[in-house]
C-alpha cells in the first residue's frame, strides 16, 4: 500500500480502488456456512460498494 500511496501523492496515478477483500471473504464464508448448516441458498450475486481513493482522501484510509 505504501508504494501505491507514494505514486498517488506524486501524481503518477489519480485513483486507487479498494474492494474490501476482508468483507468479501466474510460474506462468502458466512453464505457457505449458512448453506451447509441451514441449507440456505447461496445468492448468485452480492453487490458490494467500492472505495475510490484519491490524493485528497487517502489519509482517511491509512488509519
């Protein structure tokens, strides 16, 4: 991530996209567990938000 932030600050790239992989993993494992334990149907599609990070808001993602 440090290299990406450096490139963002230097203006080599304009945006970073964060797809929250931890949240994706949690949702996938939860759906699998509910399917195995409760025979619940696994959704074919789950829409998740993405974060668009730029030079003005990157500091909020470093915390």
